[in-house]
């Protein structure tokens, strides 16, 4: 079954919504204008119940079907942008310096709004659809806050589904996998406290830079020698700050980075080994290490039955040959993971075509994707609620 005719007819209108949002990016939980735009559109569509302020600035709209069914399926899009300066030069480019939609959340929001309009018009399903518009995916954990606010219980959501665009995957194609599809993302910050002194007399110092360099190198042993090579772990040191003059060995140095894993056992192992390596190397050289370790987003795990449903719907729209049902897991993080921990569901990628990658200042969401995304949401809602 190809894309819906009505979805194709809506594409230009939905693209205008997308471009409106794109030009007005907002970060993390400060998505008040985007949330107001979403709530206003849902009211225009005649959505039965609209609740704002879930997870601080999230919006949920409830659309009731024609039948007497009481089951509720949740469909989720994210709304926030990134702290980047856009360089696309498009007419709808960001009007706010230092902020841009570099991950396509503007497109995700617009596609779900398009699906909400269609579903509110047709109501060709037996039960309820909860359209979920989430703030603060880009590091704020807005999905977690919406769950903590009781969203699943309040709307009696039984299954929940998410979708994200993927540059490099052709328009009209989908990609998904059962099980872990995106990684847990943990963050660490380390202060190495040594003893500063003259660069000509290193024997009178405890050099935190030299110790830090050993730590950076040895942290790679977690992946190469501590973890099973068939179970993914990525340790990346992304900050190393120390010193202020050519002839001075500083008192301390700071290191920070991330650990990304795809299962809980390796996640625990990586945290343990990181602390052992840092503390051991610091102690061996007479220094002290203060470690701050923050567990961020959990692994995004697609449930088996719901993944099967998602594959079937995507295949109906795009054709089975255009659905990769065994995409390799990605080591990026996604806070839809919290919703999948609360309810069964699945997270799918939709092709964004050629162009700049995610989180790149040259990125722009491809409006040709819109009809495919709307069709996926609509067919999924109707199929899961027995239309």
C-alpha cells in the first residue's frame, strides 16, 4: 500500500508548519512557543482532549475513534532544537543566532501534527490515539519527565511508538530492529589533583597532565580488553583542560567524556572499570582523582511484538524491499528509551535522503519525507486499533 493520497495532499501545508517551527528554534524545556503552536493546531483539528505542561512543557492530544474501544496507542514526536548556528541559507533558516533545528525535530513535530489532523478528520479506528509532543530530547530527558508526570497512566497508554529521520537513508525507506537500537549514554567528569611547579623541575611536581594522558589512553582498554568484543561499548574522552603557561606544570587537570553501551551488564562493567583505571593511575603517581559519573539515557530497546507491527506497517507503505528490519544498532542516545521502559513499543527510522548529517549546521529536514511519515503514523494507528 503506497503513501496515503490525503497525506500527499497535505504535504505542502505540513511543510509550511515545519518551516515555521524551523525558523523559531527553542532549546530543551524552553519550547513554550513551539508547544503553543502545537496546542493551537490540535485545537483547530478538533482533537478531543489537549493537555499542556506534561514534563514541564510537553503537549498531549487525545483523539477518540469511531468505535467503543478503550485501548490507547501513543505516538511521539520531539520538539526541541540544538545550540548550533545554522549555515543552510534557506529562506526558513533559524532566526535565532546560536539555535537551530539540526536534528529534524521540526519535521517530526510537523509530521505528527499532520497525522493528528488526518486522524481527527477520519477517526477510522476503534479506541484512542494519544499524540505526544515532547520537550528536551537533546540532553534534558524530557521523555523521562513526561513518564514521571504520569502520562502513561493518565491517558491509559498501552503501546507507544517513536520515529526519527535518518540522513543517508533514501526518502521512502525505513529502518528498524528488534531489541537494542540506540545506546545508553553515560557521562563522566574527572578532576586530577596533582602538585604544580616549574616545568624545568618536574621531579618536584605531581604532573596532572602526564597522569591525564595515561588515563585517556588506558580508558580505551575498557573496550579492547575488559568488555566482550561482541558486545558494544564506546568510551570517548571529549574534553581535556589543563595549564595556563608554557613554563608551569599546573595543579590539576580536567577530563570529561561519554560511555555508550547497548546492554545493562556492559554498562555496569564500563562504569566500574572506568573508576578503577582512573583511581589506580592517579594513586600510582601520588595524585588524587575526583570522579563525577552521571547515568544519562538508558538503552533504547524495541519490543518484539511491537517491532513486528512497525515493520508490517512500514512495508505496507514503502514495500518490503524498502524496509531494513535489521539495521545495526546506533551508539547515539535517545530519551524515547524511557517511554519504551514504561510501555511496549518500537522506534523506527525514516529516510531523510542525501544531505548533511544530524547535529550538523548544514542540516535541514527533507520535506519530501512528510507524506511518508504521516502515512506511517496513520496506518499504524488504524492497524493497532482495529480499523
